[in-house]
């Protein structure tokens, strides 16, 4: 008995079906569009405000209130941030497979809110913290029940935030019909608006909320984060009547595993020269066969042709199923090329802040700029640039290229990666100037000298980060948008981990018997941070060249869009006149 030939068509139809809040087919006149997407943007802005306010001052709370040693406190912070981004994969998987984006966000936003509340309670109640230590007294590190309460609260926040993050972007994108050209143009505007909301939330967090934590106490600060998160939940719930919801498709990993198992089990077979002989290619497959990764095509070879025996789905897969796996594999090089970009981001949040501490932070005689506030510079720039980009540049570029986004997401990412190199060049030049002034002339330069590296990176981030989100959402498969969006967040984790590895390697390689490495002394006037920045600039440039190579070889168009010609598929071939 042959496998039902309509299985894939039915699955594709079900994946494109959208429902209202009652589970009925959605009405395009009532559901979806920019209005419900705006409610999701509200959640995104409030959520990033809440989580960033905790993350930016967490090391201060852990050292000053929980009395952890500095090395242990640093690990607490890095593990917390890394866990959030890695848990994004779990959130994307649960959403696409079982819960749907709305219920995933609703459930885990409450989990995140409960974590903020517990943090606030723990910071306020003296019995849940170690006793304060005065000058000259030994500080008692938080252990046992007190440490347990803290870590339970912290990782409730991490679990909630990690599972909410990818679904916010994907669910907002779900409010637009990609088969409608007008809606497709609005989808591009939505991705720009999503990053505007993110930048606004970060800016408010780095300024107002951090100020509240510093001047009113961490318990009040955590409480404000809880209140802000509650406002985000209210924003999400207010749009319930207007959302269009994509139903979950069952486990998204099982079909992928089936293709890999079937291809490996048939590895000794020879693929037919005619692709029409592959299973599922004759039935108007949702994804046409491609010649990439031909090894996977072996999963489509029927070994029991003409018999009444039904082959197991772990032995026989359709062309559409195999092509989905090919798309997943083909985006990995694009994803990999953004890791170095996030390694540069890690420098701006660590070493560049240390640069600021070694400079004159006075704006006036009575007011000084906190070095950590330098991180707000890219977001200030983005708040102004993103609306200008979407209002003026996109319509202008759209007339020239014909692309609904003005320029394709792949081109946008490439331009951002190219600019990131110059952020490190500016950082290296200014660090050399600062170091020479301090060592040779005993002068302290103004902190404003290092703003160019933040400004350039802010411009770079506008292209790279937004382009990456748009690329993964549009190029991904129906029913896997949240999971693919979650992959972009993993780049942040890998970028920060790579930064740690690079610092260790550089110190080891550049150390000699008479002196330590470039970053050994924890004193910028003795270290050679400028040389480390030059190394990152070179690494970033070669990463850009690698990206150009990978993007020119990327050959999958968005699965939900028509594939009219090869120029749409390959954004670096020929001109930019992409339909």
C-alpha cells in the first residue's frame, strides 16, 4: 500500500491556514495587519525594558548584595544571558510544534513575570539575603536557601524571556499574509518597527530603569521590571480579538530526523538521474526538487516499488520533506557568519566600557557620564535611523530594485557586516590615541572620543540585526517561523562565547617569559587593547568575505513566495532588480 500522496499538500494547506481566537478561520478584514502587530510590539518593548534592566545591573546586585566573589558573579551574569538566548530554541520549538505563538508567549510571559516578582521580594526581605557587610567586616556569601531563592527567581526570568523572545518577532510577522503583495511590503515595515521597539526598550532600560535601581534600591528596581513586564502582558492580551493565529504542526524535529535517518539508511543506493523518479516529485510538491545536497535525496528512493507494502516514514520521505531539510542546512553558513558580529558587540559591552572608565567622563563640572551608558549610543542612533530608513530609503530603493524590502535581507546583512569592521577600526585607532596620551603625556582624553565606534556599530546593527530577522522569517518554512527566528538569538550566545575564547587565546599566544599577553594586566595603560581591536577588525573583514561567498551560494527562495528567476534566489548575482 502506497503512502497517501496528498499528505504533503494537506500539511501545507493546514500550515497556511490561520485561525481567530475562537479557533475559527480568520477573516482578513478583521484579523491580522499592523494593528494587532502593534500590540505584539508593545510586549516586545516592555519585555526588553524589564529584562535589560535586570541584566545590566545584575553583577552589581550579585556582588554587593549576595556577596558573591567577582569571578563567580561574572559567571552568574554570563550564564544567565547565555541561557536566555539558548532557551529561545525551546520557545521556538514549543510554539511551532505544540502550543502556537500566542499561548507560548502568554504562558512564559507569566513565568518571566513571576521571576521578576520573586527577585523583587528576595531583594526586599532581609531574611532572604545575607546580612550586609560594613567596612572592615567579612562579607558572608549567600548560600543554601537564600542562594536557592535567588537562582530560582533568576532562571524563571531566563526561562520566560528565552521562550518569549523568538515568538514575539514571529507572531508579529504572522499577522501579515506573505501571499499578498501589499501585506508583504507591510511585513518589511514591521521588522523595522520591531527593531525600533527593541531599541526604545533598551534605551529606556539603560537610562531610566537603571537610574531607578541605582538610586531607589534593587528591590524597587526589580519591582519596576515586574510592573513593566505586566504592562507587556496587558498589551499582548489586548490584541486577542484581532490576531490571526497559525496552528501548531506537531513536532517540527521529527520530519527532519526522518529525512536524516532515511538518507543514512539508504546511503549505499544510487540516486536516479531523473528527479521525477523520486517519491513525491510527481504530485505538485510544495517545494520543487533542487540539485543541492543530493545525498539527502536518497531518502526519497523507493525500494519497494510496485508492492503493496507501505514503507515506514523513517525509510521513505517525500521531495518536499527533503527540500525542507536542505533549506535548514543551507541557512547554517549564513547564521555562522553573524557570530563574529556579535563578538564585536561583546567588546562594546565590556572592553569599550573599560575604555570609558579610563577617560574623562565629565560633561560639565557637576555632571559625569556613567561609562556603562555608552551602550545606549547605538540605540539612540537606531531610534532616529530606523524610522528614516523605513520612511525614505525603503520606498526609494524599492523603485530601483523592485524588492518589497528595498534591498534584500541578504544584502542588508552583508552591508551591516561590512560596517562592523570599521567599528573595530575606529575602536583601535581611538584606543591607541588614548593610551599614548595617558602613557606618554599623562593626559586623559574626553570620553566622547570613543563614541564613533558605538555610532558605527549602531548603524551596522540596523542593517545586520533587522536583516537577519527578516531573512530567517521569510526564508524559513511554513510552520517553523518561531524556531528559525530563535536560531538568530543563538548567534548572540555563540558570539559572546567566542569573545571569551578569543581573549584567552590572545593572552596565551601573545604572552612571553618577560611579559603577559595583550589583555593580561587588567590595566588598559599596560595592556594592548588597540592590537586586540585590530585583530578583531581583520577577523571581521574576513568574516565579511566569507559571508559574501556563502550568500552567493545560497539558493533557496522563501518557501511561501513564488520563485520567478535565479536573481531573486541569489542576491549577489547580476543586478539588484529583484522582483
